[in-house]
C-alpha cells in the first residue's frame, strides 16, 4: 500500500512517498518558493534527481504538478495507487493528543488555532485542501507536532502567570517536535525491548528541543507556548529574561513583535557568532580560532546540558539519552562536548564510535551509567505509519 507524507510550509511543500508493505521510500521531493518568483521543484526517485524551475502560484499548483510528475516519471501508474495522505500539522493546542482522520472539524480547528502557529497552521490547511481538491475523498490523516506532549501534567504545562491568561487566552506550554520525539521513544522501546523506561530525547538541529520521557509518555519538554522557548538554536534565542524585550524596544525604537522577530530570526548561533546559524560553519570557524564561534558553541552545549541535567533529576535518573536531528546526528564535536559535561552523571562514550555521522550508533561504553545513542529521526515514516493505521482501523 502506498502512502504519501506531506509537510506543507508557508511557501513550500515537502513529500515522501512510501511503499508501506516494507516501509521503503519510493520517492521524495520538495516544492519551494510557492507563490514567490523563482519557484521550483526537486524530485528524487530510483537514484535519479529531477529539478525544474516552474511557476507555482499556490499549493494547489504544487500538488497538481507533484501528482502529474509521479505519473509522468512512471513512479506510479495511476493516482489510485495512493491509498492515503498523511499531513504534518504543527499546532493542535490541547485538543489533539493523537493523530486523527482529517475531517471538516479538524480543518476548522486548524484555522481557529492559527494565532498559535501563524506561519504553519494556515499552510497546513492549504496543503490539506490542495490534496482534497486533487484526490477527492482519499483518506487523509493529521499528525500533530504538539500531540505527544499532551501527557504533561498541569503543574508542568502551566506558567506562573495569572491563571486567567491560561483559561481565556490559552497561555500554557504546548511543546513541539513531538512527532520526532515519539519516533525516538518508539525506537528506544524496540532497542530496550520494554515500554517501562526513562529517557531524554535531544532533537537538536537548527531548531531544537529536549524531551523527558517516561514509559513512552512525555513528562516535560523544553519548547513552550511557542518554539522560541527552551535551548539555544540556530537563529532562536531559547529561554531569556522577558524583561530584555521592553528594554531593547526602548533602546532600538522597536515594538514587541519586532524584538520577538529578532529573537526568532537573528539570535542563537547566528546572533552570538555574528556569522552563521549552521553548526557546521561555527565548528569550521572554531578551527580557525574564531573566539565568537567558540563562545556560541560553548553556550549552545551549556543550554543543552542544562536541560538534560534538569530532566535527569525530574525523572529520577534515566536509562538512555538519545541524540537526533541535524546537529544530534552529525556533529561529532558537539556530542562529545555535551557528553563530557555529563560525566558527573556517569556518562562515558567511545570517542571512536562518536566519529560516525548520520547513522544509528550506541555511543556509550559498557561502564557508562547511562546508555547514549544516536538515532536518526524519521518523522515522515511515523506520519505514514499513523496514516496507514488509522485508515485500516476506521
């Protein structure tokens, strides 16, 4: 059975087509700069890569061309081969704690929740409507980034602010990257061969979050009301003293939205290094002796370690720490620095094994008190799995 996983952004649409009989990837691709000059698509299949600049006025255009190309390139013989579409949905507030068949109610909720994810929820709806127009009544499933974190307890997800803000405005911790953290937890379940375990999942890339997991459920996570909270990221500041915002507003003559925009787009690694938001660039600069790059990497490591230590105490010890996403899967020096900082907890890793990039590996030595793994995440596959499961059980 063929299932297609979709991640629709405000000006992009990413897809992966799976053969779910063996969970193999048939084709992947990206449609970008939708509605912007210079739009194009890339499709990879059977060892080939097709790229073409083409006018994409909206997501409907992108979906139409995607489906046409799947047939034109003989990737599939007819659209009837696609039995379901799984959509990555960013924000389901506290209503959605699991993946669901997409109905009119779900679409209406996504639109109602758009103020909580103004860049993502409207784009998700565009992707859903585009596939609905192209494929008619094909079953579609929504997989929410916020869903996995809905097991947090009230004393965890509430902020110490006026309770009215929560009841009337929905101000609370929601958490993000839930699909990735759930994929890592499911992977650890297979590795440990049990459901009752405690782990810390470190999804660290250009965006990043840390998640404390007990018995396959989220106990706490570093991102909060928005993805701006938590650890330092590529361009996001992570946690800061909120009083900085009005202070900078006054100094630079900006409004609150403009300062928050700076915290989202020109802070983090980019802000501290004044060079790049990409850890690879930062590490290259460190090799040349750049002091600001050294400082940025050191701060990045410190913020990740802070959360791991906090969650270690919260969980009362852990069975495993897992690294995933761009930095977690590929950055040898960052993993080394994080694990060395955790040596007081009994963490020991094999430095030779740590030289591996982008593949599953157990880093910890036999005498390490905590198992340490690198597990490449696969949100698209989890979306496809959820889609297949819900289609079969509806």
